[in-house]
């Protein structure tokens, strides 16, 4: 059944890392377009403050993309509360290398960047792909975040190249037969 004014479904979007910056701006834009927006934030109080500023169409969920348990809990809560998730915006990012000499970035900082900027978006995609397929609708957007380290490594960035590949795989899987 085509969507019309009388039977339009209110779309639900989750924006990770949406308690400030680019994520907050994306969430604000989605709310302005009439979507219900879930503010994903590691710091729930910060997410709730952003949601309150955006109005009644926004609410917050505790979400740490580096934790499979946190992702599962957030997706479960969204499902319980709305019954659907139509749009995922992978925006959460970690930049432990920002403003420091690349030679000083240690393995732990590199791992933090990979866990947040590469594995986190994949973990989020994996959590929402099947529900989106079942409802025959879904959009996944991966925000790009450039850091000094990713710009240094072969000018394209390991995260950007790998995340682009992840997005291609997810798009092919979600495409109608």
C-alpha cells in the first residue's frame, strides 16, 4: 500500500553519538522532517538533555557502540517503545589521535578508534538489518569522521575504506530481490 497522508507511518530514526555536534545537528534535521528520533549516547543524561531540547519527537537511549550488550539493549528498547526502526545514522566517533603527533598514538588509542569508528558501525548495522528487512524498509547512513591519523594512513584512511566496504555489503543484503 503506498503511503499517503492518511496512512503515513511515522518513521523512527536512531542517531548514534547524537548528544552533541554533528549527531545533534542530524537529529535536529530529522525531527524537523517529522521523524521520531532516538538520541543514542554513551552518557544518557547528555542524550536526555539533547532530546529535551529537540522536543517531543525525540528521546534518548543509553548506547555505547563498542559494547554488543549495549547495542542489543538499545535496539530492544527502541523495538519495545516504537515497534520499528527505519533509519540508522552511524555517527558515534572516537578521535584519540586528534591534536597529537601520530608517533604518540598508542595501540590502546588505535584500538579505541577502530572499536568505535569501524567495528561499532558494523555492530549497529548487524543489529538492525534483519528488522529492517522484515519491515521492508530501512536506511543506514554512515557519517564520515576525519582524524589526523586516518588522513595520515594512505590519505584515504583505514576506517573510511573499511566502513565503505561494510556499507556496500549491507546495501546488497538489504536490496530487494
